[in-house]
C-alpha cells in the first residue's frame, strides 16, 4: 500500500518516541498526551504540526512529567514558535497525569479532558 501521510501518537513515556520519529523522519504530524521525558532540543527539531495535551495538575510534581512540564508553560511555546511549524498546546486544569488513557469519566472535568 502507498501512504500519503504518517502520524505519530505518544502517551506519557511514548511521547519521547513520537517526537523522535517526528524529527526529520517518517512522521508528518504528531499528537502527544501527558508528555514526559521530552527536552528542548526535541521540541526544536519538529518538522511539522504538533499537538500537545497536558495535565494541569502535573505541573507541581509528578516525576515523569517534570522534564517537559518544567519548560511547557512558557518556554515550550517560545521554542515551538521559533520552529515556524504549526502547534497547539492544551493544558487541561483539574486533571492528573494519565487523563487521556486512565480517566474516571464519571467526573465531568476528567471526561472533558479525555474526550478533547
């Protein structure tokens, strides 16, 4: 089969690998949720549209999120703006790390973040 586009999706630890496929590589677009272990150099190297969904309650402490979320609030926007590539960052308040896959959908805030 012939494919016109290849997408990468990464959750948590998988964000690192989605980003690596996205830096001159086989991927045309990437979407990551509750990202972890991504550094500034990996953000700078993107070669297409990137969407990031992050948990607002992870900003203060979860060890797996510190690498990206430390820079996410302001620095990552500055980094991504300089790439000239389209990007989107959604910071979902009231949810914890893992909301996109391990969500208690009986809670409206968590369900909204997961479904978004």
